[in-house]
C-alpha cells in the first residue's frame, strides 16, 4: 500500500500569523514537523498557500506544493496537493497538521496500521484520558472527545463530555469509563478523500464545528487508533514558549 503524507501549512492564522515559519530550537516549526514525518513516510510534501513557506521548505531540502488560498479546511488543501502529486500513485493520504512538531513515529505507524482493515475509509487517533486527570481537561470544548464502538470505529465526536454517566458523581466519571481525547491526525483512502471534499457541510458539523461529523453523517467509517503519547501542538506564541522549554528539557 502506497502512502502520501501531506502537511498543510497556512501562513495566515488569527492566533499566530506565520506560525509554520516560527523558529523552534533553531528550525522553523514546519521543518520539525517534516523531519518527524519522513521518519515513517518515504513520500511527504508540505501543502502551503504562501511563497515564503514554500521557499523555506525547499531551503531545508523538503518537498512543497503551492495550493489555493481559498480552501475551507486542511482536508481540501490535502486533496489539491494529492492531485498535484499524482493521485493515481497513492492508495492513502495521511494529513499531518503543520503545527505538530513533536508528532511521534509511533503515532504515524498506528494510523498506517488502521488500513490493514480493508473496510477502513478514514482513520484518526485518540488518546485515553487518565483516571487521575482533572475533570477540567475533559470538560474543555477545545479538546473534542470521541465515542467508539467495539470495532474501534468512531460513533461520534463532540466538544461536550460524552457519554454522560448517570448515577455517578462527575468527579468519579474518569474512574468508571474510558474517555477518549481526539488527536487531530487523519488518513484517507485516496478515493474517499476525493468524495468527502465534494460533500456539503452537514448540520452536525455546523453545530459542533467539527469537520469529521460530516463524514460520519454521510456514512463513512472512521477507524480509530489509540496512542498514549501526548504531543505539544503550536496554536499560540505561548505554546511555542512551552515547546522551547520542552526541547531544552530534552536537550534537543
């Protein structure tokens, strides 16, 4: 099975403009993502809408393609990048966010393994919350939760805490049920990627502002892989400071 790893990287960001080019341990954030990805995938490309990011990727020896500035999501950007990379050459596209410089090879291998199941249309990752985690970590709407079935397929994603545990004090919920935090890493069969980018936005997607609900509403199966690794995404300048501290602690 032939995989193409695509790293969408936009220049514009409300909370952190030029984020992919922010320096982290002496390297642009997008370079650190790319270097992690190529440890697992032979074919990787940065899909960007800005010449400055394109030039930075080429300068460190990476591969990049220019894409439209008008895409609604990283999924749409991935599809354009796939077309420009030769859609007929690949079976699966893996979408790695350009602000995840600490994505681990084990996580990328896990999402690859989801396609050992021939029925998998789309794959993503989750991380179990720990029973000792403060419940505030589960409650935050910025951290979507996932309910899965016995085949480890996603049943629903929500910014709310799901499921509700009736008859239990909320402070005890994590000790009585495994709650899963969604990790925003996706992979799609190339034929499925083409199909989902043509779907109109759905009512559940609009309600929760979660693109993956559109896919579920349209009957696609989302296989879920489990990781125990917690990464540091770069959403804000404060996140970048924490990432620098992490690198210093690791001696990288």
